[in-house]
C-alpha cells in the first residue's frame, strides 16, 4: 500500500559537479496511512508495453499522454518513495477535495527554509498503454530541475507507482518495458533479491570482499555513492575534493576517487570504479546503471541486471572543468570551484555568473550537450558577466580522477 510520508521527511538538493548541473531528489523517512481514498488500480491494455524514454545525462525522462496540453515530462526515480507533480500539472489534473484530512508535508530545503508540500490525487497517469489510476502525489516546484535538464519537467515518478507491474528500465535501448505483475519474467541476466519491507529497491552488492546494501537510484546521475563506514577501503586514486554538494542546511565538498577493489553487482564486475564518498546510504547512480537493462519485480522482490556480455565494465576517467553550477535559462551561477583546479588558478569564484560557453549563450547548452563537451574537449571557454562587462576564460579540462 502506498503511504503518505510523515513530517520527518527530508529534502536534498544536490549540486552535481560531474556534469556541472543541479539535480533535485526528495526522500521521505517514516510514513503513516491517512484516512481517505486508497491508490487505485493499474491497468495494462497489453501484456508487453514499450514506452520510449530520453536518457539525459544518465537520468531517465518519460512522457505521459495525459491530455492535449502536454507533453508532460517526468523524471523516473527508483530512489524516491513518492511521486511528485509540479503545480501546473496538478492544476490540470488533480482531483479537488480528495485529500481532506491529509496533512501537508513540511520539508527543509537546501537553504534551511521550511517548504510545505501539498498532497494531491491524480486521477490518471498513462505511459503508453499502461494506466495508473488515483495516484497519490505531492505538489513540488520542478522549475529548477527543468532549468538544469534543459527541458520542462513536470514531476518525479517514484518507485512504488510500478508495484503492480514488472518494470524494465532499459538504458541502452532508451525505453521502459512494462508487463503485468505475476507474469513469469523472461528477462535474462543476473537476478538479485531485495527486501520488500522497504518501499525502495535496496540490494546487496560487493566491494572487494565486503557485502553491503545499496539503493538502486535512477534519480541520481552519479556513480557508486559509497558510505565508507566500516569498509576499510583501498584506492587506486585517493579521494580528492570535487563538486560542491548542497545538502539540507550546509554545503559539503564532494570526495571523489577510484577504488582499487572491484564492484560486483550479481554476475557483473566493475574492476576499479569511480566512487563518490557519502555519509548517506550507499547507492548505485545512473553512471553505473546506464550499462544495463534492469527489471524490477516488486511482487517477487527481485531485480535483474542484464547486459549482452559479462565482460568487465571499465569506468573511464572523471573529467572536469573544475566548476559546478546552478543553472537558469539566462545564466549559470558558479556553485563551487574544485580546489587546486585551473579554474581556481584563473580566479573563478562561487557566485560568478556564466553567460556563454564556447561563444554560445548558456540557453543553448542542455545537460547532455555540456556533459559531452566535458567528456571530449580539451578546453572550454566560459564567458563571465562582471557588472556591465564580460570576461572570457579558457579553462583546460582535466582528469579529476584518472
């Protein structure tokens, strides 16, 4: 049964250095069941439904055919226990008066300010020929997420929405495959059990000779986010400061490095993966997940990873311009500068405003394009706004983690 989150909810605003953009993820701890309508049924008009998706910087964006006012785009987040919809989508589709008796949810944002999230009921969400009725959701302003992905995003689809289906998230094929729950899965690959008492997919993984639980988090475009407590890790490249990570009421500097030990997910091995050290729950982000088609069977409590070969999955160097950003259509504000980077030597500081990249306005640079430039270019020219003047700085791209 889907449940509303309790007031112990927390919100994280991640400023991702990897591709220099902000990602938003909302997590909720604790829950209760309010009086009122229960979530409705799932209806599949075919025994196998394919839905095309866009993979944007290792994040999965899917469109719903809700009405003629769309398209309405949603981020698919297996690391979220709830579904979020933005005010515009809620205004078009909410069921008035259906959440009487359900309290609003108060969360604290990255600045420390309290934000209230209003509950709502969406009468219908459709993805291809898959229909989900009376979907419980929270109303959340997705404008920041939209700006940073470079396209309108109208909500976040949480993992429990697919509880009555078998869901395959096929990154290489840029598609979802949805089949009825209870149907015998036909997907080959390596099957791992997860605890169905949790609303989220937590699976055992191996780092070297240690086994730990990790969240499958498609709402995070990063690598293996690893809590090092009790693991006695060894590194091929020692952790070093990376991005500015903005979490709750305080900033922290990302610690990113390369393990000497392999990461094993079922039968698949990443020999020496890049990781981001975290104080939170360990998780597999999109940088790892994009190698696979992943099938979630919530009724059986299994997840199956598949790729055509079991050959080791090599992790390329982590390249960086030395900057992390908060993005708007008009400018990108520098959120952090990597210590010791060419950007720091050039005098770039947090709060500086970038208006052009390689001579083009920042509006022309969405997440995927910028990521590709960081991956392949030797230099990137950033034009900064300084009062009424502009200054262009040509910054070399370097290996943050070899």
